[in-house]
C-alpha cells in the first residue's frame, strides 16, 4: 500500500492512535447495516406495484429475483451485498494473510510452534465456548504475536446462515466478550461460520466495530486430510494479498500436517505470512514520520 500524503502535522499520531480510521483498506466495519433491508423492501413493493399495474408476468420475476439474490448473498461468502467483507489485502508484495479457524483445539500448541519455525504470523478465528474452555491457549496465541478473531460463540454450522437477529447478535457479542477478556483486547475481525453471512450479520458487527473477513484461497482442509491436495487447491488462489483459509482440530486429525505443508509451499513460492494491520503500520508509520520531517514520498 503506497501513501502519497505528505506534510500533515501530527499524521504519525493519527496513524498510531486511530487504526480503524487510518487503515480503511484493511478495516471496514459495516456502516449501513440495514441498507439491504430498504433495497429489499423497495424491490418487493415495486414488484407488487408493477404486478398490479402491468401484470404479474413482470412483477413476479422482480419479487422472486430479489429474494433469490438475497439468498445467494447469504450463501456466497465473498458477497458484499449484505455487508462489507474483506476478501484479500491490498498489497503488491508477496504477502498473504494466514487465517486458521475453529480453535482453540488440541492442535493449537503444535501450530504455534510450526508458525514460529516458519517465522509466520496468523490470525486465529476462535470459537467463544472453545476459548473459554482453554483460556491458556488463547493467551499463548496472543503472547506469540498472533492475532485472534471472532468466529461465533458456539459455531452453529448447520443454522448460522438462518439465525434470526437476536440469536445472531448473541453469537457475535458473547464471543466478543469472552475473547476480549481472555486476549486483553477485543477482536477486530469476524468470520462467519462456514463463511455464510445472513442479512442480520452486519447489524451484529457494527456496534462492536467488527470487520467481516472471507478468503481468496482455500483448500477445504476441514474435510480434506491429504496435505498435497489442500496445497494444490490453495495454490490456485495464491496471489499477493491473498487471504488463506485453514482450520485446526479437523475430525480427520491431520490439521497440523496440512498447515505444515501449506507453510512449506508458501515459503517455496516466496510468500510471507503477515498480519494486515501490522503490515499497514509498517508501511504507513514510517511514511508518516517522513511526512513530518518534510521528506517527499516515493510514489
Ligand atoms: Zn468454522
């Protein structure tokens, strides 16, 4: 990310004290969580009015089309229709954001050692109930310099996409409280269970300042136990700034071997695993210091 801002007095302080505002490219909590509801209501009312005035062969497709679009947006993890979502980091260098879902688990200690060996940083998207049962692991993740994200309180994988507003708020807010207390600061990122974000996710994220994070490279490793196949699938989505989705504690019991193979492949392909805010700070803060000293930015 290149910044051409120059000469703004105090810009360094702003970059350090207001990370959400200073790094819009990597942090985007929902601003209008009910915009979809207005558009949806308009489409349905418009469909009825058109149906009554011009005939139902025109009105009905509009009504059903809007409903189908909302359903697709719920099931498609990368859809921005119902809420903003990060799909990749805006960088040009060979950097990726490694994200590991579903912990903490029996795999967490081995994963932390593995990440240290590769000098890699990751974001662990944790489940609130699992974190409360293993608080020491949460603290260890943070102590080793990794980040934690919110992955719901109980991980209701069959019904998350259909949760009503109140249950959705509870899933997000309870996990946020548990994880914030254990980690010392509340998570900034949220990953929907199975990636599906229904129309009520944005309203649950907004008051907590959470940004929804999807992915751009995945290997279906929650079910796939063969490290080579997982690597081959992830390699297809590998680009500068890719968000890589991995899991821990998978029922097949090979999550650590899978993550090891992925780290090996990333290293061989010349990629480094970084955390997006750390990367943004590393690039923006020196530039802000240069601005304060009156040094021209390198475009
Ligand atoms: Zn999950």
